[in-house]
């Protein structure tokens, strides 16, 4: 509206006209800043965001109640219109400061488009507790859409297309209790020997030290070879019931992430003693 009615220039507010307007936006802004400051101090970030959204709702109500598009048609209401547009721009300045901790790039973009000097810390609560910071006559950058409308039809079409292409839809298995999960004994294992299993294209026979030597059969030969695995530390489910696979008794399971590109073995970012429990 600043671009439509004032050629992208911050208008000069008439504070006498302010008294005739419904809903004082300044008071709403200061209430929001106080609430955000309190919630940030106790790390209740979700509550701080709720306070910001409440203020955004106040700005929307301010627009609806004062109807600037109606005032723009009345010569006698031009001072009121200037004050409304100024207050809305100030409200945007306050919002940019409040969202800075969680949306810094968006906050900086808002400051730039308000013609503000972004080298000045605009996000401090000392600065946010001030009103009438914007200077009348400041040239505003051309407005942009900060939060584009989501095209739900396009999103659904993309999901459908990806699913048809063979991408797996995100799924989670049924919940287990902590007690059930605790029954699985995860151990750090070190691979000491690797050999192929005859007539088994995907399988490798691993000898793994988990505090004792175990033979484990793993279907990872298309992603790893013997040189890749020797000495590698891996995550083992140690207390699974032994199973005979292609004639070889496998006493445990090696854990890995698997997708249509292959697999990636679960490992550790530093050397651990074989047999160390993993929780």
C-alpha cells in the first residue's frame, strides 16, 4: 500500500489523526515485544513465536478496521491514511526484529526493503521497544513476496509423480516400548576378516570382533569389498537368534542404511573398544 498510495516512500504520520483511528497498533506492538522478551529469557521459543503471530493478527485487524482503501478515496482522510500506512510499516519493522533469531535472512530482507541500515542492530529489545523509528521520506525497495503461497495441487502432483517414479513414501513401523527396544544388545564390532560366499552375489561373510569373534553374513557386497571393510568399526545387533544363510551360520546382524542406490554401513566417528555397548 505504501507503493500504491505514496510511490514507495514512507509517509509522514499525523499523530493528531492517530487519536481518531481505531485500535492503537503501537500498544499492540509493545505488548508483543514484552511477551517475546519474557519467553525468550526462559527459552520458551514456541511461545515467543506465538506472541509474534498474535501481533501479526493485530496488524491484519488494524487494516480491516481502518480500511485504508476507503480512506484513500476521501480527501478529508488523507492524514489518517498516512498515519495508518506509517504505523503498518513500523509494525513490519518490529516484526523483522522479533523474527530475527529464527528467520535471520527474512528479517534482513524486510529491513532492507524498509530502507533501514542493516548494520545497526535492529533486533535488540532496546530498539524494538521504540516506536516511530522509520524516517518519513525514506525510499522503500520494490515489494516482494516473502512467504509465497503454497500451491497444494502442485505439491500433491509432485508427490504423486515421485511415488510413481519409485521413490518410497516415508513410513514408520509400529511403535515399540523402551523395554522392548532395550532387549536388543547393540555392540561395537571391528571387522577382522572378509570373504565372499560362493554362488551368493550380494552376500559377504564377515568375521567381527565384538569382544569375541562372531561370523556375520551381510548383504553388502554390491556396495563394499574386502579392502573397504577390514578394520572398519561397525554397529552389530549381537543377540539376534542365529540363522543359517546360504549354508553359513550368521550370529548377529550388521546395521546399515539402505536405499535404491545401495547401502551405507552404520559406523562411529572415533575408535571404540570392540564389544562396547551402544545405547
